[in-house]
C-alpha cells in the first residue's frame, strides 16, 4: 500500500492519519505489521499510536488499522464512518527525530522469539517447518530494527 504521496508503507515506518471520521483515529502511528510480513496474514497495516517524541502509547485504544476499520455497534453510524473515511481519511509517511523506542520494540519482539525457537527445535528438530518459520520472523524483526536505526 502507498501513502497519499506515493511512498510505500513498510513495517517500522511512522505514519500520520488525518481526516478520519473519529478523532481518536487521527494521529501519529508506527507500522507494526504490513501485508507480506512473515508473521502477518492480513491485507491491512496494523498501526500503534506514537507521540511526536517517539514514545509508544500505552493507552487502552492505541491500535489502528489502515485502511481504517470501524467497530461501532450502530450499523448506520458504521456505514457513515466507512464512507467518510474512504473519501476523506489520508495516511502519510512521516519522520520523527527519536526512533529508538520503535527500533527497540522490534528488537524486543525478535528476542522474545529466541526461547520459542529453542523449544521448537528441541521438540521438532532444527529443520522443522515451524522452526524455519520462526527464524524467518525473527530475522524480519531484526531487519526492521536495523533499517529504523540507519
């Protein structure tokens, strides 16, 4: 997927959503998962809210998807929000000065997989399909962290 300026949106990028129907959906995010990632089977981007200073939000509603997914229980309001977002909501790749917390987020995710990979290798063998998949995901997380730090 591409932003309003034609830049490809990739995992680890900082993006800004503007013009969304619900004000809570507007703001800065970092892309946690993208279509084509080895750990993601979705067709959308999973976004986590972030501050202008690079701090990852710990708020209750800090996740968004692009294209924006509305989960309003009122059918009419959901249709109105979807139509509005299709016409007015935009996403743009941005840059911020401090990306260290985002890079560390991906580094931590890679590190968390180490024990799981060891366990899977012990139980199913080093050449098992699961171990290969987990190693690919771990390498992906590390590559994203490296790209962010450059």
